[in-house]
């Protein structure tokens, strides 16, 4: 939406709408949340004050709506202000602003998101397009792997795929459309390696391969 110049909503920031709901419904117990007019930015490790002296100003029932407004504004706008001018400058070197503007009239933000980041993680699709080297579908370790993936949250599955592939999303069309650097069709592979069970999983991002030692239990995996 930033790239297309579209209005942002709290639903666009993962988890923000739920956090706001909790804050607004806290009522007299708001103090137990220990909120101040500040945000800890995990990306930079810095504390961002939503207003001057905000780190020392507690959020109470009389100021909760102001906090929600300032917090939402920072999550949707302020967080990106240092970056967007450079991102847009680079993008406009490839796609002129007038072309991007015309493009934004025929493509929704959701469609652009799929183009840039791919589809979300569909476990069945992932499993259907997986090959095994040294394992098979009936191997205990393979079963444990997919059980773990099923138990993960959506964010954890995305983090796992980022570890394996080096990218945030799956190509449009799903796991059946993975390609290597040469543009050739390729499948995600779980490969068995001769290593101690203490050996951590290793990913080969350019080949979509995950190397696993012969872990003895699901807990070890």
C-alpha cells in the first residue's frame, strides 16, 4: 500500500488490531498492561517515543484513545518513513511513477503483495511438492517434520520457509512453481545427512533443500 500510495488500516499491520482491541477493552485494569507512550522497535532495538517524554508517560483510561491513535500512526506510517523515500527512489528507477500510478488502478494491494511476496504457506501444497533424499514419506523423521509444521503458527511457518529458501514467500501458483537461479523447475527437498543428532538442520537456499540428521525423537528434531 505504501508503494501504491493507498491508505493504510490497522488490519494491515500484523497483530496490531488485536493489540488495540485488548488496550481499548482493558478498562480499569489498563494499568496492569504497563503501557507508556512509547514503542520498543525490535528492528532497531530502540525505544521510540510516540510524543515528547512518552517513555515516562503512562497510558491511562483518559489517554487510551490518544495512545491508540499515536501507536497506529507509528505502526502504519512512522515506522516506514526513514525507508520509503529510498525504496520508492529505487522502484521509480525501474518503474516510472506514472506507470506505477496506472498500474495501481488495475491491481489491488493484495494482488501486488502476491506478486512481490508470493502466496502464504499452504501445508498440503508444500507437502505435495516435496521430494526426499535418504528418507521417504513413511520415515518417522519426515512424519515428525510435517507434524511440527502443522503445529506451527502461520508466522512460524513463514519463518521456517524463510530459513529454507532465503525468501519471505512462495511464488505465485504455490510450491509447484519453485525455480532455481537458472529458471529451471525445482522441488523442495528434505535430505538425510550423516551427522550426529546434535547437528543442527542446514538449509541450502539456492536449491530449496533442508538437510536433517537422523534425529532419534520428535523432540530432538
